[in-house]
């Protein structure tokens, strides 16, 4: 059973573009955030995607006779609802309870330990409504550990900094026992295990966890967060946004929704690639090294990609943001390049010719997920920038137009009135980004404030 069929069978209404976005975003970066209005299917799409990726290996590919119900491995994912009273990482990662002599564990820390126990398989954490509390309070250790990941030529592994959990001198049990004898037996069993063994699975499948003093965030752990933007939630800081890919989901137009519910097609939008793409769980496993094995240098010299189109587009969008507070870093540039390459590679392995049209599609997606979510502010800060970005998205945008903008021209005659015209996706090489810019620009003029999240 492929991912397309699995999602179709869930009965969910989803945008094909969002599925491709999610797949490539996770393949390129371990943190993805869904944003949009409440009830638009953000959590459900994330859950369904994770469930598919957690199907037991022997049923992930199409067998001769498909099982009636795929065999899921639920220990490979956890669903965690963020609470508004989380002021530190105890709610997410648990804490040492010296009164009971145990570690008060959480689904998240158990998932981390499970991921360490099966280092060749992918594990997924879904953080629902993650901006009900300030992410910087409960998630900063997580972000720092993820950011510190690097490939070690000495060990041949991806390594990262540790998160300190307790200072007890040894691993801690996570459950209480009715008698001291039972507790001592459990401690004896725990101490007999290797230092890097944090999970013991009984023949019946029961899992016992032993929490170490410190732990890394393993490279086979992926995080999907969902956020709702309203008066009860907090805005993300640049530290969080800069380390994530952000996917907006606001649901379908009501006409599309009713039509799809009647027809049972369960997807909106058109995408010429979706039905042909070979989405594989292997892209998230040890088989592929968890992330792209290609360096940025390798990608920028790969003949599979039209380097002029790729590099000119990235140079131009960087230049348009250069003199603003939204200028992006080397890390963001590398993430963009990695995402685009993963998309082109996915197309190529799916027997789709990776031509310039395909390249432009993935450039468009990367700008939408990685660059635009960083932008927000008052009209005096944003209006000229958004108009220039709209020009940049146009199919006729050339180096001469970029030079005019950088020279300080207030209006580009070739695109005069474009910001006020009725939106037509056929006029843009980056239509998804252009449509989103047009919506935010309209909101900016009406309310004097604009934001892409």
C-alpha cells in the first residue's frame, strides 16, 4: 500500500501539495510545524502520515495480498498535547521524583528512548497546539540538541549535544512497585543491562524504560508540531521558526469541500506529480542515513539540476531580504538547497524528468515553507518588500528587474499594477508563494499588519 492510497482510505480531505511538503520537509529537517485555522486537518494529516510511516516493515510495501488492516507499530510515534502551564521541559521530558525514587516519565521521553533502542527505524513525535505555551520555555533544550547535530568522521555517526535529565548517578526506573522485593528485582535487571540500553521489551511486548542521566535527540526522531494562531496562543520566536519548515493549512473553499465530500475524492488542488511520486519509509531510515548524504557543494555542482535557475533564484530572494530584518543565514540557505535537492531527487527516482518546471515547483515550495514564514510586521516595514517579492515570483522576472529593485527603483514598469490585479497563477513561476504573498499584502493594506503565520 502506497502513501497516496493510505491517505485516500482515511477519508480525510487534504491538499496534495501539503503531503509533498510534509514528506520533503521531514526528509530535509527533523522539525515541521503546521499552521492555519482550527479544524483544517493539520493534526489529522500529521497523524495519518505518521501512522503510515509506522506500518511494520513487512507491510509497508505492497504485498501479494494486502492485509485487511496494516500492522502498525504504535511505539514508533507519540501524540502529545502541549499544556498552557508548561514553563520548563518537565512537561515534555519528565523529571526525577526523589520521593517515589523513580523518574516521572512522559510519552516524549519514552519515544526518545525507543528511538535509541531501534536506531535504524524512524520515530515520530506529534506536538499538538505547541504554541499554547511559549515554545522557548519547554522546547529550547530540544532545539539546541537538534541544532548541534553533526556528522562525526571519527565514529561515522550523527552526534549531538546531551540534554540533562537528572543527577542520580545511574539510570532510573519509571514505575513504582508494591513491594521492596519487586523494586530490587527491577533494579537488578536494570543494572545488568549495558549502559546504552534504555528499553527492555518482554516476550509479551511490554516495554520497561530506564531513564539515563542525560540523553541525545537521536537522528531517527522527527517532530511534527501544530499551531493555531489566535488570542489564546503565543507567537513563535525567530529561533523556532528558523529551525523548522512551516506548512500552512487553512482548508478548502466550501464549494470544494462539499463537492469532495459528495464525490469521495478526499483531496483538493491539482498537482501533476503527486500520483506518480514514490513516497518511501526508507527515506526516513538508516537506509538513507536519515538525511541527505549529499553536501551543499555536491548539490550545487550536480548536473541533474539547472544550476543557473537554482542559484539565481536563491541569490535574488536573499538579495531582496538583504537589507531587512528578515535576511536569512547560511543555515537557512543550506536548508533551502537541501529541500530542493530532495524534491528533485524524489522526482527522478519516481521516473519524473527533473526538468526546469520540476525545479521551479520545488523552489516555490521551499520559499513557501522556509522563507515566507519568517516575515511579519507593520505596513511601513512590509509593503514595499512584499510587492518586490511578488514581482520576484512572476514568470517574467529577470536579472534586470532585480538590479532595478536593488538600485532603489520605487516601481518596476514591467510589473506595474501587479499587486492590485486579480491573481492568476498562470502568470507566476512560483504560484504558491505568489498567492500567499498576495493574501498577506491584502491583509497588510486592510489592517496595517501582515504575517505569514
